[in-house]
C-alpha cells in the first residue's frame, strides 16, 4: 500500500489541536474517525457531530463561519470525505472567511470501508495543491509534533482562512461514539451558540 502508513497518532493529534480550545471555537468533524476522535478528546456542546453526512463537513463549517463571524470554526475531517467534497474547497476559497480552518487528517486510506488506499494514498491527489489552487493562501503540511503544535497555535489565534493536511497513521483505535440523535445535537449546539 502506498501513501502515509506512518504519521501522527490521530487521537493524540485531535487532543493537541483542541487543548485549551476556548469558548468561541466551533468544531465540525467529518464522518467516522474524526467524529470519534473529537468525542474522545472531550464532548462539548460546541461540537457539531455529523452522522452519515459524508462530504458535508466543509460546507457546514463554511455556513457556520459566515453566520458566526466572531467565532472561530474548525472543520476536522478525513482524506476520504475531503476527496468527496473537493468542490467545497473552491466555494470556501471564493468566500474567504477569516475565521475558518479546514483540517484534513490524511491516513491515505478509506478507513470506513476497509482501509483501501485513497487517492491521496495512491499519490494521485495532493490536497495541499488543491487547497492552494482554490485560494487558501495559508496551507500547512503537518507531519510531526512541531508542525502540529504550530497548527494548534494558529487555530487558537485564527486570523485568516487556513487549510492543513495532517499526516496520520493508518490505525483504528477503539471508537468513542458521541450522541447520535440529530435533533438533540442540533438543539444543544444552537443553545451553546446562543440561538
């Protein structure tokens, strides 16, 4: 199998990104592992978990960033979901919300369907080049703890549209499942942001 077979441990990477997240950070995880990793890092009413909405995380993040311009918004998704929603990067690039970070945990495989190599793992798609081509001036390639710490610091002081590809190991830790009821998630998220 080609692609990133080594990299950061994804659950630890998520915890690093969200350490001392502050009261204004809204987080939209993608389908599957990033959702479980976010729950493992600590459930929070400002987490908007997606169940079965593959390809939608980046666009939901854009909508939140535009509707809540005084809050920071982080989309944390996997390479498979980002590949499915590449058009979202173009739309986000046109809008240029200064309070949005799109962070892709890239393990080079489709983890939800059996660890088959993804297009990033096959070397066919460079997500950083795609993001830059869509207008993301700040595009980071995170491959180690030092770069991860830099990304976490940028996320705390987000002052411009940001894209980051985080190379993670293709491993499957035990799942930590958040609330599944969409109505409950919607109500608690809306209450957390004062709607």
